C-alpha cells in the first residue's frame, strides 16, 4: 500500500495563488477527484466576523478554484458548500470573510445545505463509535453530498475541545445538522465516525489547509493569530491533520481523534509513516498551546465533561439551549471581538497577508 502523502509549501502573498496550484499538483489531486463528478468546496466559516486563521482565506478558496479550472474541471460541476450552526451565520460569514465575491467571480454555484436541500437518514456500512447513540432516530446527512467529490478548506488552528482542528473536523460542519453540538462530549469519536461516512459517500476526497495565518490558544475563535506562510494538502485527512499537529508542536498520536482514525485504518496518523513532499518541516515546532480556556469554553467543559454533565441533555436538548446560544453570542460577539479581537486583527493587517486581505 502506498504511503500517505502530504504536500507542504512555504509561500508568500505575491505567489500564493500559483503556489496553491503547485501544492495541489504535488499532492496529486487529480488522482483522487474524478472530473465527471460534482465537486463540493467545503468552506470553513468558524465565525461570521473576519478573524485571521479562523476561517477559509479568500486566497485559499481562489487558489483551489484556479487549480481545478486549470486542470479541466468544469465550473458547472463545482460548487461552494456551507452549513449552519446555532451560533455562526454562514450568510454573514461568507461576506465578512470575502468568500462570496470569489464564488461569483468564477461563476460557481453557492449552496447552503440548510436552504432547500434534502436531508436523508443515512445508515453507515462501517463501524460507528457514537453517532447512532447520539442520534437514535437516525443520522441525518445532506443527500446532495452523496456521490460528490469534496475538498475541505480548513485553516491551521488550535481548538479547546480537540487540541487542534483541521481537515477531519471540517466535515463536522458539513455532514451534520445544526444539532451537532449534541456530539461535543464525544467529539473525537464523532470525527472518526464522520470520516467513515465520508469514505462511503464521496466519489473523491481531498483537503487543502491554509496556514498563512495560523491560530494559537483557545481556538477556534479566541486565538492569537500568527503570520506563518505555509499551505498544505493531502487526500488523507488523518495524515494532513497529523502533519499540521506536529508543526504546531503537538504529538499527533496523543490526539484522540487522530489515534482512533489511524487505528481504524481510515488514514495515517504516524508521522514516520507519512511521506511529505515540498517544504521540509521535520524540525518545525510553532510551540502552540491549546490548553488555555476562555470563560465560554470553561462553561462548555463543565457541561460536557464536568460537574454539569448529569444535566447536559436538559441544558442542550431542550429550549434552554437558547440561553447557551445567547451566552456564546454575548461573550464572543459583544465582548471578546470588540475589546480583544479587533486589536489582534489590526496587528495582522500590518503583515503581508493583511495587505493581501485588504486587496480582495
């Protein structure tokens, strides 16, 4: 069996679009994405504000589109793909993060899975760890994703629940409906279940990660962004996340979702077994720290794994969940972003990536 391959390029603002094409070719994307199938670009919108390292960058999205079109993928078979969460508006996010103008520039379809799309009950063929228990009435997924290629577009960042978030967690925001917060207490197992489902339903899978900005600290929102200038790609989501984790300073096999996926044969999480091409990052360590918490994440952890665990269902599966939603909005949107986040955004705007952002 061929080794999992992860392509890595050190890029700059002036060459990033061409570098994305080179990156995807290094990772041999045409081998994994049939040209006669629809291709969904699973954009990552982690916040409906622009915050560096938080969501898919405009150059990441445009670079991937340009690479596809240059190799003969038909634009009528490519579409952007968004889902909904309780606390983040994809409609606001695609504007704030400058995704929508790029989709329109290239004449692609822009599909919001919660608007006019059919969701069906899916019965996985492979072994499930937790999803049938969390959703005993059936696992609901968007019908349109069955038989499509998918390209995940995550960014490199830390996460308060999973230490880091990348290609595997990007499916969390696509395949599951807005009640996916029910799975947070078993998030690692959920990501593995979703990867099993992806391998059953998609005609091709690929992932492209942007680490031009990279996020450190209590992610996926309240991070310290850094100017790093890397981009990564692979057909193996586990391997891509493993390499990204290693670059950030984590041992991939100490991250439960990577270890479980590796042991299930869904991808490769062992760094020594992964072939990396392009930039040599073997000695790289960003020294990121995902052990920090915010006021909001401390409360969430009490519900998922702490003293409030006995009333988790009462708090999150009844109308009381509205208070959790309001608390998140109040903390992140009304307090943290205006008083802390905007200062960090201003600092990043002084970098080459900030100047590129302003040019879009």
